[in-house]
């Protein structure tokens, strides 16, 4: 899954929320002659969160690995969110990752966080500038720690995100 996130410490009223450049998605496929074509194209669809302090856009998702593309099966499965390992890449600005053990780590443009089923929070370090992140999410097998299986926790007020298929 590819997920994009805009973070701010001030709010705006447009769909994207931020003044950062609009992001666009192109999904390719094949025609009957096995030639590459664009299956669909469009601007990211943003979902505001946390009082318009940030917005999410699920850019694309698949439901298995390796990806099943025959008959455009991956396009049909795009509406699912899996329990996963997240690769969070800072594209714009500076962002802190806050971990539930109390650690705080600062990240700047180009930095990558590899989140292995961890509870976390993102915080924009600026009161005036927007920050943007992109995430690549990979499905994972159930994780057991001290005999307890960790479950999915999408956080508060995220009912618009689909639950995992697992």
C-alpha cells in the first residue's frame, strides 16, 4: 500500500488542506495487445483528520504478496488496508515520530522510518510550515510478543479507513 500524509499545525479549508503541490496518481495496465496503457488517473483524494491538522490519502493498495495482477485483480483489491510494516518517507518539512515507549525522533526530508508493527504518532515540528510524508505499507504475518498476538489499531477517528482482511 502506498499512503500519503500531510501534516500541519494550522488548518485550511480546501480538500488537500495544504498549499503543497497537488499530487496525482497514474495506474498502468495492459490492453488486449499486451501494450502498456494508463488504466486510471487522478488527483489524490484526501481525508482530513484531527481537526484538519493532517490529511491522509490512500494512493494504492494490494491484498497479497507477490501482487496478483492477472485480470487486474490488484486494482479490484485496492480498497483494503492490511496489517503491515510501514516505510515512512519524509518528502517535505520536518516531522517527529513519537513512540509509545516515550522515544521521540526527528526526521527531515529524505529520512525514512521503518515501522515494524509499532504504536506511533507523527508531529509536525513547525508551527508555520506544512510537512508531507509518503508511506509504503507491506503486509505482515501476525506478530507475537510475550505470548500476546498484536492486533490492528488504526487509531482514533479513523473509521473511514478499511480494516485489514486478516
